C-alpha cells in the first residue's frame, strides 16, 4: 500500500478505497512523525507532500460507520493484470433499502483520485430502488473529475463509464450489507 500511495499514479488502485475510508498517511523522519489525510497527501501526478527524508510508516484507516459496507469496481481492457481505465470505490451505510450515507471515490479520471462529494450529498436519504435515476450527472456531480485521452481510453469514454461504475459500486456495497444482515 505504501508503494502504491507513494507512486502517486492517477491509476493507483489502492487510492480510491482508502479515500472513501478516510485514511491518513503517517510519515516519519529523524525529525519526527506527522499524519496527513490521504486526500491532502497526493498533490498531483507522481507528486506527494512527502519530503525526501520521510518514509511512510503507517496508513491509518478509521473504523467505518457502524453497518457500512464497501465495494470496489475496476474497468480495464481485460479482466486482470491491467492498469485501470477507471475505478470506483464506495462505502455505503444503508438501512431498510434507504441510503443513509455514501462515500464514493473515483480513480484514473483526474490527476489525483477524487471523492464525489456532490453526488454523495445527492445520494443521502435516497431509496436504493431509485438508484438508476440517480446516475451521476457530469455537470452537477462529476465536476471534480478531469479525464484525459490516452492509450487506454478517451476522456469521453471514461466519463461515460464512470457514471455506470459509480452505480455498480454503490449497489454492490449496499448488497453486501443485505448479505451480512441475512447471515
Ligand atoms: C506491469 C505493471 C502493472 C501494474 N499494474 C498496476 C495496477 O493494476 N494497479 C496499480 O495500482 N498499480 C499497478 N502498477 C504499479 C505498481 O506496481 C503499484 O503501484 C504497486 O502498488 C507499487 O507498490 P510496491 O510495494 O511494489 O512499491 P515500489 O515499486 O517498491 O515503490 C514505489 C515507489 O514508492 C516508494 N516507496 C515505497 N514504499 C515507501 C515507503 N514506505 N515510504 C516512502 N516511499 C516508499 C519507492 O521508493 C518508489 O519510489 C503496475 C506496475 C507494473 C510494472
């Protein structure tokens, strides 16, 4: 995980799940230790706030809210061993078919993976059965993203795909909750 975070690639698969979980990075040097929210740790493509004499010595993941479940959905040009075209992580707390709280982070669609806070706000209180109609709107909910054209996909394809991946990630996280309830 430390290597994945320090690489600071836009396509680092470890970053969106840790962002959705609200992780913090602990850095240490001979000068002392400090903790930085992962959201502030990666500042650009291959850029972090880590100083040359610092090592990542821990990644702190707070307990998710009671009853919350997570999911990670990755799109690549094949099913395994592939750099992501886009990926989405979701942590969802739901009850009786209604979303109480959702955290959603998207990778490979901006220089740094991003939480979709506007969409998260729109999801709170919604029925899971209405999810299809809550597909994120590019202007209203995806303005934090800035996908590019590259060898793997066009920006337009990424944006289109991520709207579906978001729905799948939230649905899978909520379904994990239902399975746990049955067990
Ligand atoms: C063929 C190929 C396919 C890949 N596919 C994927 C993929 O699908 N998804 C994905 O996310 N990544 C992928 N990667 C990128 C890479 O393998 C991952 O990012 C991996 O998680 C890096 O972890 P590592 O432990 O190997 O780090 P390393 O390669 O050992 O380190 C990466 C960088 O972080 C620094 N570093 C490592 N640990 C620390 C630390 N504790 N403190 C400070 N600096 C540190 C190193 O000095 C180095 O600069 C791929 C790479 C290759 C070559």
